[in-house]
C-alpha cells in the first residue's frame, strides 16, 4: 500500500508545478523535473486556496519572489521523491511484488 500512496503523493506534488502534458503518460522516475520546459508559468503554480488569498493581497514583487522560491522547493521535493521511488527501494519493491504475489517469494526469502 505504501508504494501506491507514494506514487499518488508524488503525482499530486508534480501537478502543482509541472505542466500536465509533461507528466501525462510518463513514468514518474523518467520525468525531468529540472527541465524548465516542463514547468508551469510561475503565476500558475498551485499554492492552495489559503495561500493564494494571501498572495492576492501582496505586491507583485513579493508575490513573484515567493512563487520562485516555492517553485524551487517543489523541484527539490520532486527530485527527492524520485530518488525515493519504491522501485529503487528494495523493501518497497518487495511490498509491490507481494501485492502481485501474495506469497512474497521473490524478495523476502529467509537466509
């Protein structure tokens, strides 16, 4: 279950700052998060309703500065999550395989 939640969380995070066409039909570990062509314009980054209400009251210079820093944080979080993908983690890979093979014989052999 963890591996499924991880993928859903990663996809949700990526859609906050990356273009949908850059994510759609791609494996999560193959998306180039640092490629600026995949990034949403700064003003389209999803901040959430509460933050957006505060940003709407700020002057444009402060708002843009915040959004640039937020984009940087999203990029770092996305790269971190890519490095922690379940298929790169032996334990989570075994969990994934055990969902297919209830016996879990592929990874969890007692030595």
